[in-house]
C-alpha cells in the first residue's frame, strides 16, 4: 500500500519545560535563524492562560447568540464577536509570551515571512503550524491567536468582508498540528481505510439535538460508500447495560450496537451529543446520549476511563495502528471548561485513537451539524483531516457568515485521509 503523503510544517512552535518554567522555540520554513526565548514564565501561569481562553471562547460563542446564519442585519453583532476574539487572542498571546511580551510583533513577522516563503514554493498547499507541547493541559487553542496579522483589525462593513478579516486568526489561515510529548504516537497509519466501504459508528442525543439527525442523514445518504453502525441509542431500557454497551462500542472498533461483530474496524467514531462540565471534578464531566424517546445515558469521564481499562484487562484487544478518528461534536448550552475540553481528547489519544476533533465551547446544534457536513464533505473528497478542518471553518464562514468553526480543535495526526474519494 502506498504511504499517505505528509506535509512538512511551515512553522513549529515548541514549548519546552524545565522544572516549573517554560520556554519557547520557533522555527520557520526558509528561515536561516530560529527564535528562542527562555523562561517566559511558570507552568501555572500557562495553565491560567488556557483557562482564560476557555472562558473567553464561550463569551465569543454567546455573542453570536445561537445564530447559524450571520446576515447583513447581524453585522454589528459579528463585529462585536470578532473584536472580542481579537482582544482575547492578543491578550492570551501577551500572557503566553510572559517576560518577552514585547516580542509579539517579532514573532508575528517571523511567522508571516515563513508563510510567504511557503506559499511562494507551494501555492496550492495550505501552511501547517505545528504546536509542540509537553502535556495536553498546556496545549491551548492556538487557532484563536491572531498570529497572521500585524495591523489593527478593521470592522466589517458587510458579511463578505468577514473571511478576509478572519484570516488574521491562525485557525482560518493554517492547518494546526498539535504534538503532545506525553501521549503515545498513534500516527503510524495515515489512511482512513474505506475499501470496500468506510466503517462509521455513531452515538447521538436524538431527543434534544435535531442537528444530530442531519449528521446521521449525511452518512446514510452515502450508504453505497459508508457502512454505518448506529445511530445509538434507539431507546434506553436499562442505564447500566446501556453504559456498558457504549463503552464497549467506543473501545472496540469491531463491536456493533445491533448485530454481529463488524467485518472491518471503525475508521470514524462520531459522537453528536451533549458534553456537561462538572465544576467539582473533571472526572465527573459527562457525555450525554439519548434516543428519540428522551431516555438518557450519561457517561462520565471516570466511567469511560475505568470501562476502557476493564476491557483491556479482560483481554479485549484494540488494533494499535488503525483506531478510528473521533469526532466529539459537543452541543448544548453549558460552558465547556479548559479541563473538560482537553480531558475527553486526552482519554481517546491515551488509548491510541489516531485523532480527536472536539470543541472548545458548547456549539449551537445547528452550527455543529453544518460544520460536520462541511468537514465530512471535505473528508469524502480525500482532503486530509487537518485540511478538512480548515476547509470546514472557511466554508461555514463563507456560506453562513459564521466564524464559530474556529472553536473546533483537532488533536492527533492531521495527515489522515481516505484511501479513495467517496
């Protein structure tokens, strides 16, 4: 089998730690020198930046007030939301640079020069910004940092101005590749195997999230090329057995909800559900699923972790190189904290899933469904996962005037792609 192509990184941001302090090294495409700043601050300060960004991103989402379409009448609202995002990104960058906060312009100019050199050499390839961190807890969303512009952000006069304005944010101008030193490398196989069909498993909350039906319909409309297991649950009669079934289905890519074992392992695990934050303990944060009748299953992070370990200790095996991409499309109205946003991705990456796409805030149902449609449409055209995330953000912004796609963060191998187009 041919090897899936990998893109070199255009810019690499590496966070280094020594004792309780962190430093930053930056290398760029075509650059003869690297930037290096020692002891920018302590790790507690870096974690505080992550928490500040989580609160700010929820405010950004709230300013758009649940809209899917941002039209001409909403331009003042869009400007207010983007001004907030710019302020959040700029203040977070200042806090991140710590003792070298005055070097923000030098950093942006270095990155912009690298991107120009990259695009002159490979104009058809989007740039890739790699963010290397020691742990997931400090892997804050670089997507919202305005690293790609040095001038003051203008106000949009009309909706069609928004895509150009948003290019200043990393998440709209580049593929983001996170490399987390504390997690296992599950990137050995960069193919999403879809010969003869693409195996997809779906868990949803049908009772409260109408958008989940749109996501299910998208896959079922491609039944000639996609083998769907689910959506689950249909109904819930016994919560204990339902939790066991959900854990087993997420752990074992060949397990099926409604029939015999699947002939080919899942390549995509799609979760269209609620994500509830528990302030007292992140371990009690939960994913909530339900059938159309409203009977609900709430699976805590603690139960998910214990369930995976139990199955592993009982001798259930997982493939080590072909585990599915997880799309955690969290919807609802609750605030997703920094700890919750990283803890569920951390769980799946720790158990060697090849990638996790999740949200930094609880995304409105209709927006989540539309983003998923754009993302999977790109995947089906054989774009890489990293490029598909970038395209989905851009398509949501251009088609709907909605910038909330920037709140999706991808963890894992960005080079994953289908063996063949659908």
